[in-house]
C-alpha cells in the first residue's frame, strides 16, 4: 500500500501563512511578557489575536467549515498546528489551544444538534472558552480515570452533581464545563461515568484557587472547581449515560497528537534559536557551531525532531483511517514529551548562561514544556499500558499450558 506523505497545496499554503503570522504578529506579544498570558492581557489579548488570525484566514483550522474553520483532518492539522506552536501564544491565536481544541473535537463527534448550537458553535468561533473537568484530588481520578469520585445522581428534573476537581485547565473564565461524573458503580470500576455539559454560571459551581504550576501560557490557569448540588437537566448529558469513559477516548487520542504538534513547534523554536546562537558565538578559537560536542547536540536535536514528527504522522494516519490508535498515540505522545524536553534542554546547553536567562526564549520554553511529560498521561502510565498490550499479544498467540 502506498502512503503519500505530501500535503496538498492548500494545506501547505495554510501552514506557510500560519508561520508568517506567528513570526510577525504573535512572537512579539509572547516575548514582551515572557510567555505569561495573564500579563499579556488574558482574554483581551486572546480576542485581539484571534481577530487578527481571522483576518489572516488561518483561524480555527480544525473546526468544520460551518463554524468558519478549514475542517482539516488529523494528518493535515500537523504542519499547521506545528507552525502555530512555534509561539506559546500561537495556538490561542488560532483557537487550537487546549482544552478548547479537544473539546471542539469531542463535541463535534458526540454532541446532538441542540448541544452543538449551544456549546460547540460559540466555542469553535472563539466567542467563549471551555474547560474539561475530570481530574480530582487523591484518591480521585487522575492518571487512573477509573478512580472517579464525583457523582451524578438522578433527580425528578435531571441530575445533581457533587464533587471536587482540580488542575482544571482554563476553568477561570470558561463559559461552560464538560464534567465527568460517576452515574453508576464505585471508584475503581472501569465503567459507570457520564459526561455532562454545564454553564459555568450555574448555581453549584465554584471556581476556586489557581494551582501554581511551571507553565503560565494557558488561559484560565489550572484551578480547583467544586460542584456542590449542581442541578442540570436531562439534555445536559453528553452522549449516553454510563458511556463517559468511551467518549473520553474520542477526545484523548486526537488531543494527545495535537499536543505533540504544538510542542513540536515550540521545540523547533528552541532549536532554531540555539542554531542562530552557536553559528555566531565565538569561543575556544572558533564558532561554537564548529565544535564537535556542539554539533553532536545539533544532530541529536534534528533526530529527535524528525522522529517525533514521524511517530505523530503515523498516529494521525491511523486516526484518520478510523482506528482508535491507542497504541500509536501512546507511543507518539510518550516519545514526543521526552524528546521535546531533550531538544529544549540541549538548546539551553548550547547557549550557556544566556540559555538560562531571559535574554533568549529557551529558558521559558523549558519551563513551559516540562509539564507535557505529565499532561494527558504521564510517560510512566503510557509505558505501563504499552507493556500490558505487548504482553497480552504474546499471551493471545501462545496456547495455554
């Protein structure tokens, strides 16, 4: 079977326009505030950047044309999202930042018509932001979603939701939440979860403190959210009751890959900055870039960038073909999260003291990228799942003794 790795002229042109837009319009904003979106102006700067992206014809490339997007497949998103990720603010400008981008994908595949009109349309068009509320304090859901403890109980008029979440990205200022709550079973059971749509202004929702993390480029922070007697109507159920974990997989695989795309762009920027530095910095009688140890780091960066892109492209191809691609996305996400950190760390090293200062953006990129090895599943969880699948394949092909 022949696989064509070339992008269409339209996708190539969109990626080029995105690169130019990010370089000329977005990087100066990011650099002026050291990548802190709150310092840059929060939602005010988001709206300004998104207006500029619309005018440039690059806004919401993932969204269906009905909502003003380009409707790109997973494979075609790769070069465009990578180009946007060259700036930490690029994804926000194009409305492809987490968690909104993943929520657009989920709603497009699971929501009914009324839910799409009420929640998906304003989200895809950038009128509002959203949050996905699943992670809970210990012993609740985290890397193990089955530990889910937030409950949803039937009432005569719908459902009552009670529970505490934290590390909910974008919660401060979100217009609505997609809430994962247990509707049957007990914590530890692999089923029994349901997704609910809830307006953030609803009585019973309290957005609490921001948990301080290494990263500061994501709007709305990572917050505690308490659901205390939140009442939602029957039409708030997203999909079917008790099928929430299955719907989470609809969101999870693609969201892992779009994370990879965006962070690949950030790693590319760090590498480019380091290349520019070592090409001109003189030490020990020559340019740093002429020294063997520097060239080894350059080459290793090129290898990690290329390998990350290749694994991502394979996983996206599987997703576009209709496969859940659980193994391919786990491999690509695990490798990419660590490769991106390696690329940025080597870039810091090549630039010496300047690399750990705010004279260059590399230290900022190192700080922002480190959580990627935890977000959307820690590397260790992905390795554990991959190992279990590998052992299961052997057990299924070998006859029992």
